[in-house]
């Protein structure tokens, strides 16, 4: 039998990520620490995140305050939905 790349325990079941075998208990979100073995996840900057944490990390529109999930306009350090960013004169 093989051992988990994280905890070293003998694997009964595993998830293979980047060629490493990890037991489901060790495959956790880098943001909240919850298991992501049974849900969708995304790797960002070398760390795995659950969908909830990814949504929390997404930029928020400076005008409406909602999460920007699609196209984004950026001015300086501020983010905007394209439909929220309008000319103030016309």
C-alpha cells in the first residue's frame, strides 16, 4: 500500500493531485480548512480552494459592491463591472 503525501498514513482511498496521492481527509481548502474531496475546487497560486472561498476572494465592484465573476474593468486599485462603470458626464 501507498501512503498519503500529506499525513503519511496508509491510503485506503485517495485523490491524486499533481502526481501526489492524498487521503480525502487531508485534501482541504487553503482558505477555510474544510474538506474539498467531494466538491469542485480550484487551484490558485499553488493552493486549492473551495468555491465559497474563491467567491469571497473575487474582486468586488466599487460601485455596486457585488462580486465580479465575469469581465472586469480596473482603474487604479478599484474593480468595476463593465456595466457599472459609466461616464459621469453623459
